[in-house]
C-alpha cells in the first residue's frame, strides 16, 4: 500500500513494519526518496483536539528548563546568524516564550501560530525560527514554501525537532507517542530539503537542531 509523500510528492511511501508489537495504533509511512516519516490523515487529531493539547503544555517563562533550552538556541543564533535582526517565531504556541526571550536579547521578533496567533505577518525576515513545530505539520511542503517566502535574501531558517536515526528504531522511540507528532525527519530528510528549497546548511547537531541559510 503506497501513499504520496507530503514533502517530496513521491508516490512510493510505504508503511513501517515494526520488528516487535508496537505500542502505537497509528500507522507510519516512510518515503524512500526523502526519508520523511509521516502519519496518514485518518490518524490526525481534529484541529480542536490538537489545540486543546497545546494549551496543556507548561511552556512558560517560569519553566527554567524550557527557558534554558531556548537560551542555548539563541546563543547558536548569535554565533551562526550574526547579521539577523528581524525574526519570526513560526509556530509559537499559546505563550510565545521564545519570542519574549529574543526581544529581551535585542531582536525585533514577530509571532505566528495557526491556532493562537493566526495572522501571518508579511515579513520578510532575516530569520524564521521554528522550535518543536515541524513534527506537527500536516503538509510539510506547503509550510516550507510559506516559510521560504518569508525570508529576506540570504536569510536563515532555524529548526528544532528531534531527528530519527533509522525507521527501524520507531517502535521504541518516545517521540512518536505524542498524537500531535505526525511527521519525523532524518538528517537525510533535511539534506533533501536543503537542495530542494535552495538552502545551505550552516549548523546541524544531528540530534534536534539545524540552521539553514538561503542561497541568494
């Protein structure tokens, strides 16, 4: 049973077969072209249920671990995006902590979230940053096209999402247990994105964070 990929539009994505009984009732499709793994539409939560789950997250300025994680990423932004001053926090959630920290650090930062801040600013921006968002995309290609259009020439895209090592690891991976996580990226997936969307990689930790620069 093949399915069309929601990133590269290839038509040969196949179900992942787990080596032992999976804890997940959902099906996961793996594209052999770009290595995106995605969950078919029929397993997606309704927009109402998805937004309700996000409201339960304790992602606030009082959460020291959450803030520390963002401060680490902001330090990398300073190092690898030295000329960036205008920023869009893409998928900021109900309480845009990252945007607040970026503003404190001197950046001019706007926010966008399809549920909580649904008006997409016109841009363009020196940097679009998206943390723990890509795994929620229902149409990865459409979202990337939108993000690409928001960048200044030579602008940066910073993405935080947990990378998978091999499709065979999926059955034991904690990251798939969240029902709002519906697509998953490997380093090869980001290599495909880099070539397809005209980016150059300036930083990657091969774990959960990558920064691209737009090819002018």
